[in-house]
């Protein structure tokens, strides 16, 4: 079994970034099971709302550095 996993890993590493990401997603879904019904659709709606707010200029963004600093501070 370990040899088969190693062979697959070597083949996977030869894929493009996009192909590896898709493979990783499929492998994770196979472990977790399919997403709950409606979750993807709900995220699509939320993403569309956020994009609209950015386009309208009503979104309040924060610099990535600030967000990263806040996250690090919480986990120290």
C-alpha cells in the first residue's frame, strides 16, 4: 500500500497547481463527505453580496497586515 501511495503522490506532484488543488479538494470531500445541502448555494449568495458591496463602495475592508496582526495576537 505504501508504494502505491508514494507512486500516486509523485504523479500528483507533477500536476499543475490548479490540478493539484482540484485533486486535493476531491480527496478532502471523500474524507468529509459531501457538503450539507444548500451550503455551497448559501456561500455563492454571500460571495455575490460581498462583491456587490465592494463594487458599491459600501464594504469596510481592512489591510491584510492588520488582520494578520490581530490573528497572531489572539493566538500568542
